[in-house]
């Protein structure tokens, strides 16, 4: 039996935990646990942090008697991976199908889409110094 590779994306609980790490910086199990609402058991947080470390999303180092966990993946990169996963799973790999769905379901209107396109195009064009605008 062939095992399918794990998605590079994050589950909802993994994302909650990563958001704590991104906001707080390197943290212990207790530090992460104290920021989660609704609260989770210490052992649940510990298990999830270890899973994220095995997946390569976090690194851990021993400080005294406690492990300290730090992000190996930036929030921007995780967002990009999540969007790519959504497009692949729900829209057959077509980002255009995602945009059409957003328009069709009135999640975004054509005027806002045009505004975002214009803003993107401005950021993609180098300025007089050869630098691109920051978002």
C-alpha cells in the first residue's frame, strides 16, 4: 500500500499554534498554552509542537529542562503554501477559478478586484531607483 505524502499546509489547530509562535517569538509549551483561547491541555500543546517540529515548521532547542520552540517557516510562506493548497484542492490548480468563485459568490466585487490589480501592478513595476514598491 502506497502512503500519500502529507500536505505542506497546516491544520486549523497547527495554524493556531503557529500564530502564537509568530506573535510571541520562541516559546515554551507553557508559553504557547497560555496564549491559546479556548485553552488546550498542556500535553496537547506539547504534542502539537512536536508534530510541527517533525513537519519542519518549528525548530526546538533544550534550555535547562524545557524545550523552546521557534518558527522555521515565516507567516508569509505558510500563507502562500495554504493558498496554493486551497487552489490545488478546491480549484484544480487554477487560480483563475478561485477568482471567478470569489466574484460569483460575491466575496469580492469587480471594482475591488480592479483596485487590487492596479495596486499589484504598481508594486510589480520598479520605481526610478529600480526598486519595487512594498505592499
